[in-house]
C-alpha cells in the first residue's frame, strides 16, 4: 500500500492571502507543506532552538522579514506554541504586505491568552484525517479499527500507534501546557468521552463515570474541542408536530481513536460496528465540509421518543441514515418516513453495506439506498450536495 496520499486540501495563492491551517496532531499538515510548498520561508516551532529564539524575542520576526526580497510566503508551523508572534504577523501583514501560512493543532492557548487572531486578515482552513478519495483501495474495516490518521491507517501495529498518540497528547498538549490539575482524571475522562462519542452530550452522566464535577467535565469537553480532538454536532430543532431534543452530540475526531480509547474492536454485524460506521460517514461529511464547502450545515434529528435520523444537510436539502447492514429493510426506513412527515425534503438516502444501489418508495416519495462506496463517490463528485 502506498505511503503517499494525494490530499484534498487546497489553499489559496499564498502570495496574495494569509491562511490559518488548523488540524489535529499527525493529520499531515507538515507533510503537506513539505510536499506542496517549495518557495517559502519555513519557521518550525517544534525545533527547540527555533522556538527559543522567537519565544525570547518575538520581534525577530519583524526584524528579519520586514524586508523580504521576493516576498516569499512565511510558514510558521505550530504557531500556538508562541502566541506573541501573532502581533508581529499582524504588523507585517499590514505594513510590509507580507503573507503567511500559520499552522496549529490547538487553538486553546491562543484563545485563553487572548492572542491576536488577525481579525479576518487570514483565511481559515482545516486539515482532516484521511478521507475516501485520498486512499487507494480503501478498506472500511481498516479505517474503523486503525482510524484515518495517515500513519495509523497504514500501520501493521495500529494499537501501538494509537497508544503513543494518546500518550503524546496527554504529555504535550495537556500536562506540558498545564491545562488540567488532575491528569489521571482527565485520562479517565478521555475513555468515557470515547464510549459516549456520538451520543447526546450529558455532563452529569460523564461526571458520575469519571468522579469529577459536571463543571470540570464541561471544561474537559472544551479542552477536547480547542485541542481539536473532538467536535459537536447540533440538533435540528424545527418541527411542525413533534417534540425534538435540543441537546447536541459530541464526537472524537477519529473513529479509530474513539474505538481505541473505548477499548472496542468492532466486528461486522455488531452494534459497535454500526456506531463506528455512522461515525465514519460523519468524518467523510466533515472532510467534505473542510475541503469543498465550509458553509455546509450538518445536524441530526431526534425526537423526544428517541426516533432519530443521523444527518440533516443544509436545511433538509439532504437527509442521511447510516446503516451497517448488507440488506436495508422497511424497519430501517421508518425514521426517514417520520422526518418527511415534518416537512418537505429534497433527498433521502440510506448509506449501507448493500451490494447494489436501489430505490424504494413510501408515501412521501423515493428513498435511495446506496452502498457506502457509491455514496462516497457521489459525495466527492459533488452529485449529492450542490
């Protein structure tokens, strides 16, 4: 299997616009820069001597590059390690017409320190874990067990890779930055967050499981978001005749990491595999949002009596159910009929392990059942979302 992935990330012309590029650790930001940006000035803050220079004297950036012959873009890798540099970046953008690519794997230190986020002077882009069009001979079982961080997906020892990933995260993002007082409690919280990933967010339940207060749990979830290890999905809240839940869901950013932390090894035809399959489809939707349509709105629909549709896209332009069955039946379609009772929907889709695509009808019209690979091909060919 090739170790080189052709990533979907595309940045604007860096000689004309500055960009923040955010992404979780090891998703491939530095590799992408090395492979795609040749004529740039690279400042790698992971190098201790480089970091020490700029941490001690941020003005060095201005002193060195106020006069930048040829105006080569400046790449600052892991900019969150030295937030004070952003004031110098701001000055250089405004006064020297310099452009930057600023990468980071955590926004927490910048936000908590009220760092200069450049007030719209830099576009925002994201690097996600691997997605379907980036992988030759895609293997669903491998994606679910190994996850889609590039090195993990390819690994023959993914559990070792995931163990190291979590250990490095706890050491470098949490302990070294003193984000929490009780590291063992936070490590246990990570396990519980993984077990409940994809479920309605309930601070009290997680508090009972981890032995810390609900207030602390809320802060822990914020840490996961700001260090890009997790994200929220909002509920659809408008209904003509049904009472809908208004609680959001929380997902870890990678399905393999979630399964590792929860100590799961999902096997086909099990509830755990179904949960992971849904998580994986959501990862593809968020990758599509990052690379193709940053305004894409992704929500879920759930009634007070626990009827649910996995994903609602762009104000019901598209609704999607993910079912890890190899033969979708009438029972699997019930929620898609119920949500159609609540107002018009342009497209209703079930993503499944079926071998062939097919269409079925109910009183509201057609529902299309796609094998997951057909669905993903159509998604990335822009056939489903306009």
